[in-house]
């Protein structure tokens, strides 16, 4: 034994994003699974969430479709990961001030408004695959105007996060 610490451990940011990705694995959505992890300034996890049906809406009866008449799709009903993480928080709203939210997918404009109103000051995301959509253009405008920073997490490609219990 060399007596030195391990060198291949994950960073705090990789850890929090991994928690968000693990949370996303709870989503029943057959197409898009998103998780969110809210973290305080002192690196404490405050809350987590994932996208899914509202409480009381049976997952078996929930319209998970992406196509068809709007009322027969998931879009008017689904709760996004950011919303659930904010609503799942059980502490003082003051604790959300200046927090960070780690999320797989760049937030839509509705989630951007909730992030701003909650006091979260930074968004760290992995993917912005809808960057050119009007919703995401609006999100960036909202964040810019309201002083919420956002950035894509650069992940070290040499690390692998294993989610096996064996």
C-alpha cells in the first residue's frame, strides 16, 4: 500500500449530476427520463426530483404519448424534474437561495421561471438538445435577465459511473 489517496474519484459536480441521473431512472416516461438534484452553497443535497405523472395520476392511465391530440399526450400533464425537485424540498425557502440545480436536460421556460422564483442561482446541465426551441431560447433570456447562470457540465470521459448492486 502506498498510503496515498485514490486518484480516480469523481468530482463534486460529477457526483451531483450522477444523483440527478440516478433520479431520472425512476421516471416512467418511455421516451425522456430527466432527473434533478438541488445543492446548497456548502455542497449539501437539498432535494431531488424526476419527471413523471402528478401525485394521484395513475401511471398506468397516464398518457405517455408524444404524438397526437395535445390532451392525449403527456405534455399538458407531466411534472418536470426541476418542478418536482423544488416541490419535494421540505426546508426553508431561504435555503434554496443561491443554490445550484443539476439536471440532465437544459430547463424549459416554465421550469426556468420556477428556478428563478425559488432563488436558485446556477443551472448545471448535461444536454441542451432543444437549444433552438422557442422554450429554451426563452429560458436563456429569463436566466440572463434574472441573474441565473447556466453552463454545461464537462465530464471527464475517463470515468465511468456504475449503477450495479452486484
